[in-house]
C-alpha cells in the first residue's frame, strides 16, 4: 500500500471540474467525487504522488460567472484553450468563492469526505483551496455583513468605478486586489483590520479543516498586516492595526484540533520566510521558477544554497494553473531539466495536471473542460522516471547535500553549467546532476567519503536505465566524472 511521505512530498494539482469532465466522458456521466473509481487514485499513488490538490471544488459564483462571460480578454483565452466553447463551459473563477461548500455539480460534502477517506486509505492526503483576501462579488456576506469588507463611498464609486461597486444590500464595497494589478472585478475585498471579519474567516477555515488534510492559500501574503495596510490604509477606519497576524491566529486555531493539517502558501515578494515563521508548512518558491526560466545555472545554484530549514518548506514547481505550460514557457528540453531540479531539491514538489504528459494548452480556471490534446510520449517517459526516482524515496530531513562541482580538466569551464546534489540516508544514496545549459558539459563531482563504502560502486541512472560501475578510489581521488548533453540529467541510485 502506498504510504504517506510528509518529507519532500509530491503533489498533483487537478482542476476539479476538468478532471471530472474527462472521467465522466470516459466512465459515465453520473460520477461524483466519491464514485471516482479507486483505481484512478491508486494510479496517482503509484506514479509517486502522496498529495492531491483538487483545485476549484467550492461553489461557484453567479456574479463571477457573469464577469467571466463578459470579459473580452478571457473570451479570447477561451478561444485559444477550447475552440468551439459554449457558455455552459464557463463557470467563473474558483478564486471568487461564493460559498465554502462543495459545488453540487461535483457532489456533496459527504462525497468529499468519502473521497478523503479513500485517499487516506491509500496513504494520500487531500488538499483544497482557501482564499483569505477576498470573496465573490455576490457572496451572501456582502448583504448581511458589509462591515466585514473594505468600504467605499458614493463619491469613491463615482471617482473610481473600477475599484468600488454597489453590493446587493446597497453598501459600496471594494473589489479585491493586490498592489500591482487592477482590481479583480468578480471579487470583494475582505477587511483584515476587522476582528469580526478575521474571526468569521477563521471559522470558515476551521470548517474546511474537517474536510481535508491541508489548504493551498491563495495570495497568502496579501493579508499580512503591513501588506494589507499599505494596500488599503487610505480606505480603512482610524483604528489601531491588529496586534497579531491573521495567519498566526488562524494556523494556531486550526492546528489545535488538526495538528497534522498542512498550510501551503502561494507567496511572492520575498515574504516567504515571514510566512514560514508564522506557521506555514510550505511556501511557493516563485524565485526558483523565475531563475530557471530566465537565468543561468550559476544563479539557480546560488538560490539553492539558502539555509536548508528554509528550503525544506519551499514549494518547487515548473508549472501550475497560473503559469504557462512548462513545455511552452521553457521549451521541451529545458522544461525537463528544470523539472529535474524542482523535483529533487528539498521541499514540496508541485506538479500540474497535464504537465507530466507535456500538454501545451493553458486552461483558464474559469473553464469546466479541457480540449483534447495528444500527450508527448518523450515527456511522459521522462516524468515517469523522475517521479519514481523522487518518490522512492528521498531520504528524510537533513539528507540533502549540495555537491562540489569541479572542472573535469583545467580550462574546461563547462562545469559551471552543472548543478548537483546528493540525498543520503536510510542506507541509500541518490545523486542528481543536471546540465542546465545548451552545451555539452563535463565535471567531476566531489562526493563526501562517508557517503560510500570501499569497493566497486554500481550506479543506475533512472533517467536512462544505464549502469555505471566506478571504484571508490576514483571517486575519492579525482571525483565522479560526468558528461551531459544540453539540458540532460543524471538521476543516479547507488545499487551497491
């Protein structure tokens, strides 16, 4: 039976509606979350995933759907992603939450609980969404509890109609936003300076915690006291800022009853350490993604030299629902090299639905189904090997050691293109070496003496199935020689 592995886990993000649409087309229209065949989840476990993030299970908003249908830019995105789409395919954004109840088109609360039980029996955990910064424009609280939101005025509405709107109950409220983009017109901004709003939101989070094993928290940094005050200070009542952070209060309250519950933060702007300090188990590592996309191997290596306690709490990824498909963003070969880095560095390894098959079409989150697209067998084979290598299993905490990468011979500077590290512990040794460049590169890897024993050493490369036999004297003398073609990786297991 597949067992949970909370250290350096692999997580798969599934678009709940698109995932269910595909299964219903294959296996019958009546499927709900609880009647998905167990074999579907077993297959994910066998691939190496111990966490399943079902993105977008909560009830969708009629107001958000209207916005999604009227937005010209989104309609163009639907044309690209799903030629021939109809209005029935448009649900509205899952990040404009109308209610933290399961959308009835997917099933019921009981269905969700049965799914969680099925996953738990397979040693897997269920991750769901939590959106702390805002709610749907037509959320029932806007009429019943307008004081929970950032308030505007009639004058403000006239002067900045893009920022404010009139809610169903007549109050002028602000749309949700971050400081660097226009407001999200299908959302309403929660007032995180309001104790009542914070308590109500934490109560919602406590309800969610009874249904799953963790939450991915959307734009988690926006509700930090300093960030929120900078973003909204001019519109807030003249009251003192909260003495505590929302996240420290929320995480403490949830973990009192659910100590193993996982908090995963979508986070940017260098605020990841602060969020980890407040109790997050994992925070997005967008910096690694950006470096792999735009920078050199040397800069990627420097980023991965940060303190391991921080790195163990990073979410590594090359694709998610906000980013372009990896094969489009990076190109196929570079995307696989980046995936080898992201999937074998410390932390949580996030994979997006379609990524492991090399799908190149980006699905807007507002759509309920995905166009048919042929998978890339080369990409699929690579990910099958990578997931098997990274889940089987990377040794426990503190088992990661960056390796010293030396020139293969004097004057050969191609070694600067290589990144390498070892996972050592529990009687195993795994060595990763990635050529993150467009030229063939060589180096000698310095492996710590206590990682190996005297005698012939046999390595199997999970990326190619090749077998390499080396001597202890060679490795401890000059170092383990490697030569890699552009964007290729060694995924070495020590067999003996």
